[in-house]
C-alpha cells in the first residue's frame, strides 16, 4: 500500500463517495392472508373436498407439530381424493383481494418509490399463483414464505421457511421480524437504504415485525383483526411501539395515510 492510499483526504473522499452511491428508497412489507387476499388461502383449499374426508384428529396436528405440518396433511388428503394442481391453482387464483389492495401495491411500486415484499405463513405456490393472476408479480420484489411445489405424483408439498426458537412472538417456522430485518441488512449491503419501512398485516404473527419498526416506520393493522388489538394494547404491556399506527379497512385508507408528509 503506497502513502497516498493512507492519506486522510483520500479516506474521507472514499467515505463520501460511498455515501453518495447509496440509494434511498421506501419499503412496504405485506402479509398475504386477510391482508392481500380477503380470506385464509390455506383453509380455503380445504373446501375442495367434503369435510368428512379429513381425519378427526387432523386438527390436533396443528397444535402438536405446527401449521406447516398440518397443511401438509391437508394437501395429502386433497391428493388422496384426486384434487389436482389445476383444481387448487384455480381456487387460489379466484380468491378475492381485499378492497383497494391491488391499487395500493401498484401505486407504492409505480409512483411512491417503494420496494414491496411479502412475508407470509402461507406458501410460495399460493402467493405466486395469486400474484400472477392479478397482474402483481412484477410489483413484488421478493416473496418470503414456506416453499411450496407440486411433486411428480401431483401432490403439493411444503416445507418450513426456517426453524427458529429465538423469537417467542413468532411461530417456529416463520419469524417475520427476523426475515424483515435480514432483508433490510442485505439491501443495505447492496447500497439500498430504506428511509421509511411500512408493514401491512392483520394477525398475531405480524406483531413481531411491527415492534421492530423505527420511529419513521408505519404499522398498518387491519381493523377488527388481532394485530390491531395487539398494537392498541401495546402501551399496557412490556412491548414498546416506536412506529406510527394506521388502522385500516381498505387499501385506499393505507394509501391516504402514507401520502401524508413525514419527517425523518
């Protein structure tokens, strides 16, 4: 290394140059079930066969082995009863979206400088099928969910996204808060820094990522769902909420809230 490379001026110039190459953007993180689609995609597919086809003790599997194992058992029953991939894909593609949610995602991506990602405890097959049907695939930068794909025998198989025990607010197979933070760190390494992070969700497993939002973040909790209750009761618990809160019923309300000026 020569003497010039050790120059304080060059080190300062290099630091300034590195800062100049940073890209400042916004990030919107969406749940899927009851947030983008106006139902639970997992339980919706159970309607493809008569309820009598499911073993009586199937529900117990949810408590003993977790949601992913429960859903794999559901997909096994569907396959045993000749429910095919087109049957399942057709149902998922027809699921209704929450009012205004498609316009919200499109506007965030196209007009408001947002990267949009999905973190969901559904599965990648369902989410990608619905996004493709509704013309939103190109608006979503990344989907984080339990991997799902049909095998050669035509049975849908899913796996846990990861196996974690560090977050007590989250399920074993999916800590949304950790996934969100890891994504933000990886983007920072690529030179993308998010000045504002927005989280849109409805359920108890959306509380963890919301607690990790900073003071410029926005927690968008669907009205009359569990996430809204948890956020509104947070001051009465040990949990400290830093983000602004938007309680919403449709995508337009979220859009109007995010359109308001905010300060760093």
